[in-house]
C-alpha cells in the first residue's frame, strides 16, 4: 500500500546522496514531539494488552510508519556525519 509515509520515504532515500552536513545534522536530531511520543507509548501499551480499538490500531500503524521513516533518515544522517569525520 502506498501511504504518504512510504512515498515520502522512497523520495528521500533516492536523494540521500545529496544530503549536506547541515541537513544530516538536522535530521540526526529529529524526534517525535513529546505529545506524540506519549501517545504512541500509550497505544503500544494498549496493543500489548490487546485492547486497541480499530481507530487506535490505524493510529498506531501510522506512528509505526512515521517512526520507521524517522529512523531511516537518522541512519542516513549518521552515515553522512560519520563519513565527514
């Protein structure tokens, strides 16, 4: 399924070779907003208990997609920053 996140991920990965040190430094620092981090943790706890509603399942799926995208960007940023040392 082509979600906004997967489409954006493909676009960013295909251009990672153009990442500047400034962009890498910025991306290395990207994290979820504390409100979103708390919400995703709350949903994860409900998921472990098996008590998510259908809407919450969709929501946690979106958090997972975004989390994977952020992690992928941070890995690429780390590689650029590490290569510059």
